[in-house]
C-alpha cells in the first residue's frame, strides 16, 4: 500500500537560503493494509517531516513515496484514501464553525449527490463508531468539546471518506491517560477493519501498544526496524536501547540513562546501511559517518 524508497528531505536555511539542512536521509519502509506501524524517535528526529511528505504537504527532495504503486500527489482523490490527524486537535478546526460544518464540507467536496437524510445517517453511524454521542457533539463549537472528543471527530471525518491509510502524528500527546487508551483502542478497532495506520510518536510505551512493526528514527535516518516484539524485546542499536532505558518504571527509581556505545555491526565493518539481525529485524551501524566496508 504505502512504500517509501530512499526518501530524503532537505530544507534551505540561513540568509537567502544559502545553506541546506537534511532533515530526512534515505528512509525506506512500508505500511500494509490493516497494519499499524509505529514511527518512533525524539523531537527533531524527522518523524513529522516524514508524515507531512506522506500527506503531500511537503515535497520530497529525492527518493519516492508511492501509495498503491502511484506517486503521492496532494489532491482530492489522494485525500479520499489517505488522511492525517495531528497533535493539536484544536488547530484542525475553524473556531467559528460548529462540528456539523466539518461533516458538511466532506459532503460538499466528496459526496455531493448523497441525499441529506442518507448523509445524516452516515454521520450518525461514523460518530457512534468512534464512541461519540451525536447529540452531545453536533451543534457544538470546538471550544465546547474536549481534546479527546475533537480527535474522535477527526477520525469520524476520515471514516466518512472510507480511507485506506491514516497518518496519526502524536495524536495522544495532548490527551489525559484514560483518553489516550480509548483513542488507541479505537485505532486497533479500525485496524481490524483493514485500515493501515502510521502512528508517529515519541512515546515508546504507546508505540508498542498496538503496532505490529516499529521504525526507530534518529537524526532523520532509520537506525532500527522490525517486528515490535523484536525491536522492544531485543533492541540492538545503541539509540534504541537508550530510548528504552529512558522509560520511567513505577516500581523502581529512575536515573538518567547511561549512553550505550557498543556497535557490533560497526566492528564487523558494515556499509552504513541496515543489516538483517533476524527475520525482518534490521539495524543500522551506530557510526554511520565512519563505518565503511573494508
């Protein structure tokens, strides 16, 4: 379904754009129908930049992103099948429009021929699918609803388009703990219906909750990826181990993680790419700048 091949993104910076910064470097991964893939990394690792390129909001500098074997192009037909939900749900709504208007715009743009009564039934069904009571959210302004309700409204909007892929960028970071689990369980239900999800997060515990595969991003490059149970159960890259060691545990005192700097792939003399450490489990050399094949 979604395929990224050697995707690189550079931004022009400085006075008159005299310098360039490479935010994403040669990224490769896929998202299959009905699969949840977690894209994990610290702030500034390039996660959101990748999400924006997948959504056609930023152009790719080099490499390719395809959806159903067709190049990604922002536009009505693409957004009928691919939608994004972002960290701050309040920024996704016009504060002067009631929630009804969100669904009215979907009808006007994508389903103009659907009779009003039938459309009302579809809206009602979509809202109940995301565990919202239509009577409690329709007719309300965004400021009258909670962050969790707004995120569910955005998911309901996506359902009305019958999308195939959802790009969820830090969608739980502004929600309280109980609401986070509700939203993640909702994504799990949608996955069971065949929806593919790219779940972008810096929170490892949430990233491991429902993803079959995990991609770890550092400074714009993939350093480890594979089945979630392998990446979390047997982390091989030093950066992945640092991330996991930084997760606080309720039953023990938490200390600053000690950096891990051993890299067996570097000692073996890798090419700076990804090495297969096990079935589907790929890991990069920890010293990409200096590690060269003899």
